[in-house]
C-alpha cells in the first residue's frame, strides 16, 4: 500500500498508539487541513489491516 499521510497516520496513531478515529480526524484536520469522513478512515484502516 502507498505510504501516504493518511496511511502513516492510521498506522502510527491507531495501530501503534491506540488512538480513536475521532482523535485521528482532529489530528488530520489540524495538521494537514484534511477533512476526512469517519467511514472513509475506517475503510482505509481495513485496507491497511488486510495488506
């Protein structure tokens, strides 16, 4: 899978540090000005887990 900002953030904060999807949404919005839907982040997380 691509090592893009979203994948790196999900891997670091969700899988390694155990943060919630809401916290990751806030982080992406504040640091990178990305507004991500919760369902989209969950789907990206599933794709990350499969690969």
